[in-house]
C-alpha cells in the first residue's frame, strides 16, 4: 500500500491497542525476570509465540532472509538487551521511556537508508519529544525510579535494534506487498529461540537453565504468556500492519505514548514514583507526538 495513505480510525485504534499492551509490557517483564534469567525469558517468550501456531499458520510470503533477520533483530537484539537491562536494575517505568528513542533511530535510518521522506514537522515533533525524554531522564529520580548507567546504555542498544527491525518491516513490505503481518510475526518469532537457549546455557549453565523451566512458577509463566500472545503476536502484528501501510516517520512516534502507560503501571506495581518534573517531561513527549501527527495538516491550512 501507499506509504502516504492517510491514517484511518482503524489505524488509530490499532495504535492505541499497541500503546496499552506495550505500556503494561514492562511491568510484566520485571515480574518474569524475578525468577527467570533474561535469556530464558526470551526463549520462552518466542517459543510460546511461534511453535504452537506454526502448525496451522501458513508461512508469510516474505523472503526467508527477511523473516530470519527480523526475528533476530527484534528478538535477540531488542529483547536480549532490554531483558538484560531490566535484570541489571533498569526500572520498568524508565525502561518504557528510554527505549522510545527507537523513534529517533527509526526516522534517521529510514531517511538515510530507505530514502523515505521525513518532513519538517516530523523532525520538529521528534525534537520536541526528545526534549521531553531528556527532561524525564535527567531528573534525579530516587529509590525504585533511579536509573543505572548500564541499564540506560543497554536500553539504548535495544532501541536501536527495534529501529532496525522497523526498517526490515518496511523492506519486507516492498519485497512482498500485502503479506500477512500475523504470519510474519509468528514465523519470525521462531528465529530467536535457539540463540536465546544457547545464551541461557552459556550464561547460566545447562542445569540451572533447565531447572528454571521445569520449576517455573505461575507468575513467571503468565508473564511469558502475556509477552508471547499479547506483546508479541497481537501488538507486533498491529505494529507491522501500520508500518506496512505508512511511512516509518508516521508510525514510530506513536510508541512515544508507551511511557505514559508504562510509568503509570510501574508506579502502581513497584512504587516507582517519579518527580513532578518527570511528569512535565511526559507532557512534552505528548506535545511532540501531536506536532508529528498534526503538524502537516496545520501547515496545509496555512
């Protein structure tokens, strides 16, 4: 489909569902990581998201190399870094915020590598949103909301890998227009399983890795199930659909709403309360999203 196709009510609804699911995602990750290692949680997440469904879901009409590369970038890359960051002390709410730098990486990569047009209001909106992110991240959070440097760096790495996977989706939409996003997500989710298992065995030992699966408790299992069914199959299928229909510069900024949900959920679940200035930063992020989405209409009216 045409990348300049206007956003419909259905597109906005898809974006809202993604924001809500991914906003809760970070609290769920932290629960799962209380008893599972980052690599084993990754293996379980993608095994549950792919293996049961590959039996009756036809593989996507996308070149195999793109399916595999996407699965490795989005699975091992994004979530290997993100799970490790949270495991090493990155607060859930702050993780939901910092990873949204993917919007900036996506815009730059799409403009530089895919030659996708990014208009002035797209850049302005992201600059405004970046200011909001900086306000939140630079505030001196205390207690559970304090952010470690290693967690910050690893989360930035996860954001870059997310942006890379966004570009792969755009490339796939050019190679196989109209492919099934659900099928694409299910089949690509099989790619990270073996790398995650091997990493878990190498880092934790075979006995510990196996024992964590055999003796998994309900909180960890439900966490992996949420991550597989809702955060992966549902949310990433909707996200992929949006990227198939629209330029990355239009879609990526919607993720900037995720921290609003993530910060609220983390404050409720883990008492990760933020300072007033950090909430001001969240409002600036919302303003940046509005500029990105509505700035073109305002310019055309003038």
